[in-house]
């Protein structure tokens, strides 16, 4: 299937199902999966402890203004997964197992159109455009559920930080540390080996700690195309990512909220953006970058329903603030705030949202780039950046069936890459997703 026709087929599928001449019963329309109950087989398997997840998402984007070229590109992902309730299957109390594979495809509008954005305009693009073993992990609850352990292969962003993804721009999707420090904090679809321990410290609070493998092979697209789908442990481990998070889940006026405060250290460190191994300016003195032993960061994430029905119709606010190590992070800060209204226009499955975000480029790298350009006037200049990439996105999500979502959006990207010399961009988007 070509990437040019994929979004068209997705829209056609949604329109066709939404306008079927045969009756569509309410139970079918509200079913979270399009393929139904498989004649009762799916329900029987779930009762026995075997559940399946099958899904497809495509994100098309068109550069209406800005950048170097006006183009349309699409990217997408297929997901196949299974969850095994080991207590039901084998009487293994408090245990479950998750295995998920994903396949990404498509093209990157930001790169192909020469927009120069630091955050992807199609959040689903990237990481090798290949098959990944995205989850292969065992969960075990102990002490009547107060302690929850997870061991195996799992994306760091699935365990720590913000886990929402209602928008198409990466600024508003997934755990922000992975958006700005994706060298070692790995979000979906990459799954490093790791361990997470989560302890309930009260009825509505928890504290969790994780340890994950840091290995640059995971972010090597050539390695991923050959090995991303394999259950292996790549050689060359450079250190460990150790995140810690405190969570609070209040319910003011009965409305759910999730508040997370976290920090991390990466014992693999990384190259300094400004200094060489002699601690002199790299641009003028040359040599190799100074290798930092550690890098670190922290984040605050808030999600709070503001009104309406608990976990149902109403507005929900989210806020993310993330700071990374300025000595090693090419992008060392990100802010995102947005509002999503579920059940808009009295259509319980439809939603609409608006969000604003800013991604900070490293001032140290900007200082290095300016010094390098001055010292090498005949060479290809570096882009100093050193400012903020600012993004606004609005969307409307139409859901003719609970299993189908068609979401047009509009993005405006100011100062792409944090460099004031680039043209602002206006991007039209369309996300189509189906849960089978």
C-alpha cells in the first residue's frame, strides 16, 4: 500500500462504515474494536486470560506555507499485541505478560519540505520505519497490589512521564523527556531492557523507580531495520537510565487528575556541546568533545479533568514542563499546555483540542555554532538556533464508531528549530486510526 493512498483509504473506510445502509446496532457502534467479538471467541479468550490488540494509525500532513517546498507526506503504524492474564491461565497470582510488535512506514514532512522543525509534525514517524518488538514484559503485583514490578523490554515513556497522545505534533505526544533527549530516553516504539518498581504510598499516591539499558544501537536506524524485531540484548551498553517519579491522583469534586513529578540520571553521559576534552572551546581549539560522565533532567506533568462527567464528557487540561542537562542536550527544555474536550456538541465519542508548546534549543550549542561559523568562514555554516520553537495545534476528532477516529488538524510552527532565520510553517494534518 502506497503512503499516498493510505490516508485516503482510511477516510473511505470510516465514511463507508459510518454510512452503511444496513442497521448498525448501538452495541456495535460503541464497541472499541471494529472486528467485533469473532462469534463470541474473543470474549471467551479474554475470560480465559488472553486478550488481543490490533490497530492501525496513519498521519498525513501538508505544508501549506513555510519551509522550502509545499508537499504532502504520510506516515503510519500497525500494532499487534497480546496480553496474557497469568492468574487466569496458570493461577500465577498477580502476574500478567504483554507482547507487542509494531511496524512503522512513511515519510517525514518536516525533513522533506525543509521546514527544519525540531519536533516531528507527524509524531508517529521515525525510529527506523521498520518492525519493532515494542513490548515483551512481565508484570507482577505483590503485597496485595501495593508493589507492582515490571521487567523485560518496555519503552521508558510507557512507564514514566506523560503518556497522552491526542495531537499530531510531537510536542504534545508522549513522555517529553524522550522528545528532547531521545538518545537514551526511549519512547514508543523502542523498548530497551529494564526494570520498574512502583510502590503505592497511599490510596492516591505512588513512588516508582526504574533502571533501563542505555545503548546507542537502539537509535541506529540501520541496526533497527535488521534487529529491532528481535528478542535480543545488543552489545555495547553505555550505561543506565535511572528515572524516579512521584505520582498523586486526586479527584477534586469527583473529577480525576494525575500529577507527576520526576527526575532522571543517565550514567552513560554524552559529549559536551561546547567544550573539548581539554575543557577549551571546541569551535576554536578543535579536538574531541568533552565526554560527560552523567546527564540528567526533570519533569512535571499534570492532567486534570475540569468539569463534566468523571472520566467522560467534559474538558481536560494537561500541562508538561521538562528540563534536560544543558551541557549535553541539543534541545534542553520543553513546555506544553493544552485543553481537550471530550463529548463536544453532545457527541460522546467526538472530541476537540487546542494546545500550545515551546521547545528550547541549547544556548551552549548556539554559542558553539556562532564561534565555529566565525572560525570557519569558508565552510558550511552551523545553524545557531538558541531560541524557542513555538507550536500551536487545534484538532477535531470525529468518531463514527468507537473503533474509528478521523482527526483533521491545523498546526502553526513559529521559529522552527528555535532558529529565527527559518520561515514559520502552516501545516494541515489528518490522522486516521482504527482499532481492529
